[in-house]
C-alpha cells in the first residue's frame, strides 16, 4: 500500500486530526526505538519507524484515545 493511502487510513482513525495523528506516530516511534516489537510484519532494520507506526495505526493495531 502506498504511503498516501496508509496516511489517509490513519487519518480516518483520528477523525482527520493531523495534530493528533502526529502525536500518536511520535509516541509509537519512541516506543519502537526503545525496544517495542512492531505489531505488523515489518523489520525495524529495513523499514523506518515512522512508517511502521503509521501503518500500525492505519491497520487498527494502535488505538488512539482522546481525553474530552
């Protein structure tokens, strides 16, 4: 799947809130860089952590909870 398609799916998970998506991706990237195992079948030595985090969110493996 192309990056534009993955981003569009991930944005749907945040009700098209780009700020919220960027925060979620950033937090997940930090987790991946600190030893967390990717929830999708991608190798951290090959794929960029941000791409992995974005795809995890798009596929629904990472739930984004907002405080109201």
